[in-house]
C-alpha cells in the first residue's frame, strides 16, 4: 500500500521557509536577517571561546558515552537553577528536565500541563514567535491572542486586559521572559505588575519562554525576571533555551522548569515529564548541556562566558542604535525610537510583504514577511546597504 502519495504540501513555519530560501540563493552578497542567529562583523556565527574551552575539557575528561538519564544531566539542571532562580531549592521548589532546545522546552511544558488536565486554551501575544502556534497545535491547544503592542510599538496594558476578557480560569498564557520575539518590546516593571495582577484575577496559568536571557540587559537583570514570576504566582513554568546566550544553536540545549511550593506535587508532575520524554525521544542529547554545566561550574569559564555574552549584547545594541539613527535620517517620516530602544535581537520594521519581497529580489536581503529583522545578523560593513534597501522599500 502506498501512503506517501497522500501527503499534501504543508504551509511551513515562515522562519524555516525563509531559511531554506536563503540557503538556496546563490547570490554572494546575500544577507540573512531572518532566523535569529548572531553573526559577527566577519559574517560568521562564532563559537564562544568559553564554549570551545569547555568542549576541550569534555573531550579530555569524558570517559563514557553511557546513557545519562531520561531527565538529562542533574548537574546541568542544578547549575541552571542556581543561575536563573538562586532563591529556590532545586528539587523541592523546582522540578526540572532537560529538553531538546527551547522549542522542546515549550513543547514539554505544554504537554505536561495538558496531561495534568489544564484547560487546553493557550493565550499568545499577537504577534509572537510563529512556532508557538505550531507547538500549541501539536499539543492539542486552541490558541487565542491578545494584541501586544499598538501601532506606535508601545505596550498597551489596558488593551491586553480587554483582549483577555473572555479568558477562563485555568487557561494558559505564554509570556516572553525578555527580548520579546518579534517586537523587541518588553514591559516595564509597572506594566508587568499590572499584567500579573490581571492574570491572577483571571486565574491564568503562566508559561514563560526564556530564550534570550542576557541578550536584553545585563545578565543579572534579565535573570531577575524569573524570580518576578515566581513571586507573583503560586505555580509557574519556564521553558529555557541556551541556543543564543551560549551560541550553541545546533546542540539543541534547553530545559523545562516547573516551580511551586508543594514539593511532592512537583515530584509527581516531574514524573509526567519523564513519561513525555521517554515516549518522545527517550533521553535528551548530552553535549550541549555538558558544555553549559562545565562553564557554569568553573569560575574562570563562567567569567569568560559572561564577558563574551556582554560583548554580543553590546554589539547588537550598537547595531540597533546605528540602524535607528540611519533610518531616522533616510526615512524621517517614521518614528524609529522604538527600534533604538528595543531589547534583544529582533524588531519589527514597518515593511509590507511586497517591500520585503522587493528587498529580497533586488538586494538579496532576507527579512521575515512580517517585517521582523534579526539585528544580530547585521554586520557593520553591510549596514549602509541594508538601510538603503529598507528606506527604498518602506511604504508611502
Ligand atoms: C527565531 O525566532 O528566529 C529563533 O527563535 C530561531 C527559531 O528556531 O525560530
């Protein structure tokens, strides 16, 4: 019997679609400002020296490739908890499991909540990372959205609360810890507390996607945001990625943390995550988590990693400011202050789909159809050309 002939073409996640299109483009001057990957001024995605050193140590010292465990490496999970949630006791107040990257962590958390019997309604910001919808669909959630920013790229708390009017108690709400993808707009402390209040009133259950810790602000300041959620809700879940902040994209390193006050309930919930892992991929890959653990366990490597992460963040911030400055000169009819002040690697440009297509066709510059630009992929030597192309293709 033939099965494959039944296959229908699928509409791909636009990020992956653009990645494929970019790779197939043979023009040597092409620039990828689509998928969120950091690129140096030399046009490569370098390996952090702290990561290289950790790998050398692993290569020297590792003496077995035996299975680790269904939950992954406990040493890694403990180190991550010390870094991200130093006030909580790992095991009693955090149930953790290693995951296949940050996407795997989002999937793990949603699937776990579904197993535990939450409402299968997931509230997402509009816009959000396209894969949130994909993961929600794959785990049987119906998605609803709230408008995250207004047309001036400002968060409108009243509007968000109004959009959540018919949310039911037990619905799940997904928040971005920092560096909102794709807008680059994060709530102020006051806005965050107002949102927390509204979520608590409605009985919404928070899932926090933490993919860009250390890309927005000083590492300590980004990290402090984890505790804000823990302080605001009796139970909260985190999906944490190490792809960007350790630059280990292809190693697929992440973890899911469930936080609460009832240690025995957490242990039971952890069993659910074990079952999900076992039935999905059995046990997670080890190399990436071993790198992270090796770095966090060594004072010297940790210091080196933090310095490299700061350099990455500062370079992105510098590019952002220069991009905003040049666009203010070349396209003064738009207010670019949101671009200048944005957090992390992404911002939305006011481009139309046609404008984006034109940039691709004329200049081999790849930007997401939504107008999302990956500022971390923009080398200084290419900035002028990119600004010209954007300015030429802006509407009106
Ligand atoms: C992005 O939004 O481009 C990144 O999070 C990478 C990805 O997997 O989509």
